[in-house]
C-alpha cells in the first residue's frame, strides 16, 4: 500500500477540487441539523405522549419465567402479556418471580400465571389445583397455534357470575413428563376479553 | 489552509514524504473550518460527559484494570482492522485518530445523553420493551454520522478529494471509538471483578465491532455521494438511504427483545444479524477498494479517474 498521508507520510495530498479549501458550511449545517433532529425527536414525542397507566403492559411485552435455582428441571416458559392489561405486583419479590399477575383495564377479569415443571399428568395437575367441588368438571384439551397442548377446565361457584378457568399449556417432552404454564383466569366468562385471553394462551412458549 | 506534514508522521512517512520547505500541520488541525470548532465542541462535551459517567460508576480498582485491559485489547484489534482496509492509499493519520477519538467521546457522549430521554415516554406508547431497539438506532447511528460528516469535511478541506474508502475507514474508526468506550462503560458498571471480566469477554465474543461495521457501511455511501458532488457529477444521494437504513435496522434487530422465549433463538438471531452485518461491510470494503484503484491506480500513483485532476493540481505551486 502506498502511504498517502499529509501528516502520516507518503504521496502528497493533492487537492482535486479547489472548493475543498473553502469552509465546509454544508457539512457544518448538516451536523447541526442532524443534532437538532436527534434532540427534537424525543422531545416532541415526549410532549405528545398519551396518558397511560405506568403499570400497563406494553406492545408485545414478553414475560419470561426464571426457574428457581432449587429446581432440578431446566425449564423455560413465557407468554406475551395482553397489551394494556395492568400488572399486579406482589409485595414479596420471590412471589413476583414465580407468579405473574395481570388484570384487565376495567378490573373485571384477571389472571395469575405460573411455570409448573415436571408434570406427569396434566389433567390430574389441573384438577389437583381446582376447588374440591369442581373435581368432576370435564377437562378439554386442544392445541395452541404454536403446537403446545392445552388443558382447560372451568369452575363456577356463583351460578355463571364468576367463572374461573384453569388452563395448562404444556410442552411436548419425549420422556413422558411435561413442563407447563398454568393460568388461573378469573371472570373467564366475560366476553369483552375473549380475544385477549385467546391471544394470551396462543402466545405461550414452554420447554 | 495549513500545509501538512510532520506531526504524527510514522516511519513510512520518513521514507515517502516529499521534502517540503514548510512544516505541515495535521489534517485534523483546520481552525478555518467551522466544522473543526463544532468537532472540538462535541469532543469537549463528550469528554466531560464520559468523565462524569466513569466517576459515577465508583468502580473498584480491579474492575478499572479489567475494563482498561479489555479497552486496550479491543482498541488494538479495531485499529489494526482499520489499518488494513485500504489497499492503495492510506488515510490521514491525524484524521484517523480524530475519527476514533470523536467516536469515543463526541458520539457516545451525545448518544448517551439523548438515549435516556426515550425511557421517559416510550412506556406511554406501550413500547417500554423496545426502548433500546428504538432509541439506540436513532440516536447512536445519527451521533456517529455527525462525527463522520465532521471528519469527512476536514478530509475534503485538506485534500480536496474524497473516496469511498475514506468514508469506510473514517466511519469504521468513529464506530470503533464508540464501541470501545461503550464496552468500557459496561465493564466499569460491574460490581465485582468476575462481572467485569464477564462483561469484557461477552462484549468481545458477541457482536464485536458491530458499531464500527455499521458506521463504515453508512459512511462509505456518504463519501461516495460526497465525492461525486466534488467531481461535479450527479450526487446519487439516494445511495445513502439504504446504506444508512440497513445498519439502523440491523441495530434495531440486535437490540430488540427476542422473538421467542427460548434464549437459543435470540443467539440464532444475533448470529444471523452479525452475518448480515459482515456481508454488508465486506461489500462496502470491496466497493471502496475498487473505487480507490479506479481513482489512484493499483500503485497509488494516480493513473486514472480523479487522479487526472490530481495531476493538474500537482503542477500548481
């Protein structure tokens, strides 16, 4: 390589354009313009920002479970929180890691989610966590859009006014046992939030 | 304009530099250029900002040591890469150093101060998970381009000409300075020695040189357009659009939260984004080498293209 540095040695720097020596005002104003734009963007967007609950879930807010160190099973699980739903933060930080709780913006519906590992019988797991009176309720199984198996069971102790739906979304593991994300959805009969709940269950990933 | 020689001249310069009756000043030193003062202002602002950031970390001595060793190692690697990019004609030493320092002080100082603003309002738009993916490509890429414009303007003022490779090298160095200082700050924020080591190693293994590679792509295109304007040709300004947007989008993808919950998928995403970045960088370097051969000939002596004009100028006293 032929060095060609005016101050670093080599072939002399030969101007090919006499205008090069003039003050580079276009560059100067470009620099200032870009700087002004970069500063103006957040200032403008900040001033125009809509009012929104600080605890509201955002767009495509992915929620991941962090398996405890004591857990022998390596598991990953998560879901996309329904946008605009409000986070309910437990005071106990260890609870906050284990349980993820959100409620609908109108406060009518809500859910608690939890990662359940090493499940041998999802249906038994679902019934085991349900109130004793609902033990005979049917468990409906299905599949999410991503191919995970779902197990659903509803119980209602207030004649249709307070349907609670319990859902397990489980991974397909070869060794027989499965890892699941469990949802306990309150006021599941509220049709206002059907789409949100459907999207929630469909977004689950677990392994 | 000041004459150029002397300061910063390396061993090559001793052999190859033409004998000049006047002592030449570095290409970086151009007080008649308004851009020069803006550059100084930006560097001074960045320096104060960086010193405050470093002091605020209250890092222990061993963390300082790890961070500085990693800083030196990364700097050496990136400066070496910048050195081997041109094949025909190397860029001004003082402007190369200036680009690196401006990237490490000015660009990162400006970006760091603006990036934080996004955290204040993005949650209101429901985008709190995307803060880094939105703010970083906008502010960091623009901050680096401001520095690239300053360095290219001084290169034009010093030499009257510009090549694609000038843009690639100076852009790479601006990004390199940005990257090593960002990595230094990350390592300094570690609470303990092990964390600092982990940060230093991870930042070198995962996406090393990304800021330098991205900036080189955009700066190469900018230099191309600028060189055409200097040569009195149509600017083809639109070339800048994809060359600026592609690194921005890659940066956005890099900082975006993973599409899936499984960490393995994010690693796959990072590998793909890195490969795309390397591909874009290799393409712009090849473009730069073709351009410099066309301009200066294979031996740098100047046998074609712009060097025709250079030959005319070389005859003028």
